[in-house]
DNA sequence: CGGAATCCGCGCGGATACTG
DNA sequence: CAGTATCCGCGCGGATTCCG
């Protein structure tokens, strides 16, 4: 079974930008083009590997453009496509909502992900 | 290390509703209160277990309200809180964006997730 | 009907090392 | 600098079973 099509627009949208850090990448690229290393430093808490993979997916989705400058040292710039810009436009209100309610969200986050539950790993 | 706070509002927002099907649940609850079984049938492609877990997280986030009616047969109704309503409000444009570009998104989805790569797992 | 519990596979994602 | 490749843990999430 190939997992039927999207059930609604929200499903599709979340699927394309809901990845762990894709939203963040899109957000920062919305501010302007960034090089790979700049992204790595800007989007904190992401490994090189993940950054590459996420970028490739965003590129495959047509949201991000990858500009390679063949030179030494190598330089690769990532930027939003028109499609990508259309997305962050509707992402704006969401980000603002998150900002306005950040305290509340952070507080409840601990309830959802106790993080250090672990402990008793008695076999 | 406890994974520092959210880096921006978008980060927080996606974290709270970016789960596999949380957006869908929120979306359908936005249409009105639903019972557990109704949600299970409405949000297609989700297991009982996941539906329960996702609902608990949404509840812990203060987005969803869980109303238990102690009776036989049991009846539990889920609905959006005020907070939840404020979220789906900004989620509206995102869902619309996804709907408008669904074909494009579905097409590029295959490039990102070949889905049936292996499959044939002859036991 | 609405869950909670258990088992378990598998793929996400981190760390590291190597290349052009 | 900008990746790619490999290893590997662990937690997400599906299937099944039992309970109130």
C-alpha cells in the first residue's frame, strides 16, 4: 500500500515543512540567502548530516534553491524559491502565534517530553 | 543537557502541532467536538495507540479538552480549547496553502519519500 | 466503547571519519 | 568549506491483547 494521498491541505503542508527543523531552516532562509556553514551555525542543534538531508528534501519540494559556486574554497548558497516565499508568508502568523505563547508552550513541553525519564533501566 | 528553549516562535509552534498527525487532529476538531471513535475514523491512517498518545500531548499542551462521560457505553469527547482555537486560526492559511499547492506537493513527495523502496520482505 | 499495556521492527537522527 | 559515508542507538509508531 502506498499510503494514500494527502487527506487535506494541512496534512500536505505539515508533511513538507513539519520535519524536525525544516521550519527553522525555512524561517532563517526567509531572512535572506545563507551558505551551508551559516545555516549550520544559525539553525542550532542540528547536525551536518541532518542539515544536508533536510535541505535536500526542501530542495526536492521546490521550496529551496541551491546555488553552487565552483571555486575554492567551495561556496554553496541556499535561498528560498518563489514557492518557498509563498510558504513562509503563511508561516508568519504561525511563528507569531508561537512567539506570543512561547512561555505557555515551553511550560507544557515538559509535561509532554519529560526528557530525563529514563533512569530506571532495570532489565 | 536539556535541549535549550525554543529558538523562535515557529520552532515552538511546529513542535506543538508538527507531530505526525497532530495537525490533522486539530483540524478536524476545529470543525467541532468529536468522540474517540469518530476521530479514529476521521483521521485516517492512524492507529489507536498513536491517536491516544497524540491526544494526550495535545491535551497536555492545553490545545485540546477531554470530556469524559462516565456511562455505559463509555463516551469521551474531545474538543478544542480557546488556546486550540487560536492555533487553528493561524493554521487556516497554512492549510489553504497546502490545498492550493497539493498537486505540486504530492508530486515532489515521491522524490523525497520513495515509500515502497524495499517492501518485498519475503520471510 | 475507550483506552492501557506489551512486543518489536525499523527508520530517524547523532557522532565520527573521510573526500573534493 | 561543503559535503558524503558508515556505524549504531533509541525512540517512534504499528499490531495485538486485555481491561473498565
